[in-house]
């Protein structure tokens, strides 16, 4: 990298740091105290909802048996939720507290099924919706923790400080990013990713009416799911450039999280067969 490139990069990092310093007091709130788990000394497996998760669970039960588990989004609607009994659960998609049927699907399933201690992480943004909390508060086994999804960028030393304090994270364009960022704030030294296929690129099509469709398959609906439009937070359908940009931001965020994990003496390992994520070390469980 030449001298001019270094100056430009430094200026960009300074700008992003200053913007993040503005965003944090405006968008972030004091995060909840992190839970203390009896198995904090264990390794953690994040159970993403990609189509490969079912086969990974079936073939790697011994590997999973001595690990702490973190589930995401609609995992509670599947039979695997009661079978695996994850200790940790994180929700990120704003549609889960904006759209009535999605709210009931995830929070209702959690409230009905959870008969073991479960730490549920919900973004601070969800506090603006009063309808989800009474659903989970009916179940005394569920302990709610608030985390911040404020995008924090800039100099790495600043990013690392904000991430460790829970004031923000890399841009959270999918639930796996806050799942990893939250896990890295906990004592786990090794964090494994299962079901993190991220194989969306071949699933994108554009109709003759310029409607962008993406077939987002999950392990719980891989036989019944269909291609559909991607909804933005305002419930409008996303255009192709928006979808591709969000993918770019997400895949880039994984490299930031890899560097952050390394700075903490921790490691994120991808055990998802055929995953499109190219940031993390690969292993077979």
C-alpha cells in the first residue's frame, strides 16, 4: 500500500470513528449484564438456520453433546429446539417484532416450549414494540437480555473497545453477525458455526416484471420454501442492488469479527459443509 493509500485509509477510518461516536449515544443503550452459565468453560456452537443444519446435527451428535448451544431467529419453531435445548438464543430480524405472525411464531414458540433455563438476547431496537415482551414474560424459564445492534466502524482499536463494551458491532445485516459478536463477549474460547450455509447467490432470480426473488432455504422448511421477495424493514421489496450490497456488508463483517476474535485470543470455526463464508477456518465436526 502506497503512502497516499495509507493517508486515504486513515482518513476513512477517522471519519467512520467520528460517525460511530455520534451513533453510539443516539442509538445504543446500556446492554444487559451477560449471563453466567454453568458451562462457560465449554466451547460454543452457534446453530444457524441454513439447510445443512439438520444433517450436521444428525451426523455430529457426539460433537454437539459437550458444547454450549446458541440458537437464532425461528429455530424455536422446529422440533430440534426441544431436542437440543440450547442455553442461549438470539433474535435480530426486525420483522419479528413488526409483523404479527412472525412475532407470534418466534416468541410464542419460545414461551410455549421452553422448560429449561434460556437466555434470550433481543436488540435494543425491539424495546419500541410493546407486544413481544408479555409473551415471553409468561415463561419464568426465559431470561431476557438486551444488546445493541448499532453499526460501529473506524479504527480497529476503537471498534474493539465498542464491541467488548457491547455498545455496537459490525453492521448486523443478518442474525449470524450479532450471534458471533455476542458470543465473543462471553468466555467461550472457541465458537463453531453450524448451518451457516449463506449460499444465497445461486438462489437469486429477477422476473420479467423486474421483481427480485430469492429462495431463502432453512433447515426447517427446505422442502416447502419458495422463492419470494426480500422485505426491507419498511416491508417494501428490496431491489437487487440492495440485496447484493447487504451481502457484501455481511461477508465483509465476518473478516472484522475474525480479526476481533483473534485479538481476544479466541477463534471462530466454520463447520458448515459448502458454506459460502470465506473468513473463518474450516473444520469437520
